[in-house]
């Protein structure tokens, strides 16, 4: 096990009716609030009204920043920073999915930075301080509610980059599974694929002997796989939503990654798809993941035993031939995404008809993701291109 520091001070308020605690929580940080939210789902579901009623007019000064896009944009961040400064706001209340919380994080950090906020995305070293963030998470997926990361897009430069900072970790996250009842099936599936991808990115690594991290990851994968068909059939099943929500939080709060070495593979590639085509993060990951798994198995026989372990522990496969079990596990992963989650499994189906930008995206992914040396199986630009080209066709061989 590698040395690590794990520092995750987020105060989690999990369960039903916890918003009764919102006023007390916010007042610890101040009563001048920037309320950040997305395209309006919180108005349709009634959550916005509930929050405004709880905050009342006399106790809080609330300034709103709405319209945060999925794949949040740097312009929204700049606007948020302007509002905080102009209105002398003290705390951010982010209400939404990963996009809203990520935008809130970079706003919080940007308040203390004199230059342009995009600098903080390109170079996280510049992130020195931040105003406090409280969030009400509405979608199980990213884990942003209990980590220090944020991912922001810049449409002008066609970049989507991750940044991070210790100060960006939310102070308090409200996780109420009932709030996720209204997440539409496609976003529910995308969130599940994202959670699984986080677990895969951490599980497939070269560090030997990390039983704790491996067993935690496998346990979370099993919980996700078991509860996915339940929520898709019965979106208001409390326990199934609760399990998916808590699994998505734990999948990316450091628990499964600390002590492992190595960089990620599918995320840097997906971030290029989102940067160039603005597709949904979890959908892009579902498309890339089984092709990436096949790439690993095809190109590096030392990966066969770990993929076979994954097949045996997660998909209950057996057999002595590691490569055969590994390939069967990839096939089952692909069909889980396609048949259980109903995710369109080719790029053409998500509106990317041409492969003209594949080379460009591959170059950027290798550069931003340190893919040539960091990940489980290192990837050259040509390797990434080949994986992306595979994503245009249904998978027939595994
Ligand atoms: O914008 P609104 O109207 O709120 O609608 C959203 C949005 O259209 C909707 N939604 C959210 N909660 C809902 C709901 N609709 C009905 N009922 C609810 N309760 O869902 C849509 C997607 O929301 P979004 O926030 O974009 O989804 P997600 O949570 O999957 O976040 C994706 C973003 O997070 C980044 C991704 O790259 C992407 O930009 N990530 C952040 C990470 C992190 N900070 O650690 C790690 C991840 O790997 C990921 O990269
Ligand atoms: Zn992700």
C-alpha cells in the first residue's frame, strides 16, 4: 500500500427530511447566500420553493445564480464570482447534481483569486482558499459532494478539465434519497455508469496487496449492480435510491483510491468527448469502458488475472482460464450498460456521426490525462484513437 493522506471533513446529513437542519447549518457560515442551481429541475420538483420557505426572507439575503449547464461552463463560474464579490456573500448553497456543485466549488475558490477563474482550472496550485460550500445533492453520480474535485468546461478553447483544492470540499452535504426520485431514467443510468467507472478506474491499478481498497470497491460495485434494475423499474424505491446515492458518494471520496498508485484511463478520454460534443459524462463513460477493458486484455496479458478476479467476484463467473473469464466479464459489463441501463452504446447513437475529431481528441486525452505513463495500461495517441474508433460500432467480440 502506498502512503497517503485522507482528509474528508464533509459533514454528511443523509436521509429523509434533513432539510429541517438547513437554516442552522447555513447560519454557521453566514446569512448572505449565493444559491446556485441548474436548468430548473428544482423548480419543477418543488425543492426550490421548499428551500426558499426554509430560508425565509428576514433571516437570509439570498442571491441566485441559475442555469448551470450539465458540463458546467467557466462563464457561469465567472458570473458567480462577480455576484459573491458584489453582494458580499458569505456561503454558497449548491442545489443540483455534479455540474452545479462543481461550478459552486470553482466560484468558491475564485472569490479569493485576482486573475481569471479559468487559471484555477488549468492550474489547481493557484487555488488557495475558498468560501464555504453547503450542497443539497439531487443526483447520485459524481461523488463531488464529498471530495475536493471540480470539472469545468471552456467552450472557447474546447477544453473540459478537472481541478481540485482542499478548501473546495463541501462543508456540509445533504443527501436525501427522496430528492433523487425525480431523476429521469437516462440520467439515473448515466449516474450509475459514472459511479461504476469511478470504481473501475481505482480498482484496476498496479499496487499489490490493497485488500481493503479492493474489497471496498467490489462491495460498492455489487451494491450498485444489485440496486440499478430496482430503481429503473421503481424510481421511488427508497432503499434502492439510498444505496445508489451512498455508493456514489463513497466511490469517489478517497476510500477506494487512497493507497493505490496510477492515473485514470476512461475519464480523460470521456472528458474530450464532452469537451468537443457536450455529451453526458456517464453515457460517454459507458460507451468507452468495455472497449478500454478489451484494449487492456488484448494488449497486456498481465491484466488478465485482475479482470478475471473482477469477473469472478462481481459477475460470479468461474473457470481456470483467466483470459476467457476476463473477456466474459467485459461482455457482461457491456450488456449491463446496454440491456439493464438501456444506454446507447455507440457514439453514433449519441449524435457523433463523424470520426473527424478522433485524432485531435486522442492527443488532448493523452496530454491532459498523462495516459502514456500513468494508467493501468499506458496508452499512446494511437491506442486512444483505436479505442475511440471502436466506440462507433456495436461490440461483437470481447
Ligand atoms: O439542470 P437541472 O435542471 O437541475 O437538471 C439536471 C441536468 O439536466 C438533471 N437533474 C439533476 N437532479 C435532478 C435532475 N432532474 C430531475 N430530478 C433531479 N433530482 O440531471 C441533469 C444532469 O445533471 P448534472 O449535474 O450534469 O449530472 P451529474 O451529477 O452526473 O454531473 C456531471 C458533471 O460532473 C462532472 C462531469 O464531468 C460532469 O461535468 N464530474 C465531476 C466529478 C467530481 N467533481 O468529482 C467527477 C466525475 O467523474 C465527473 O467528471
Ligand atoms: Zn466520472
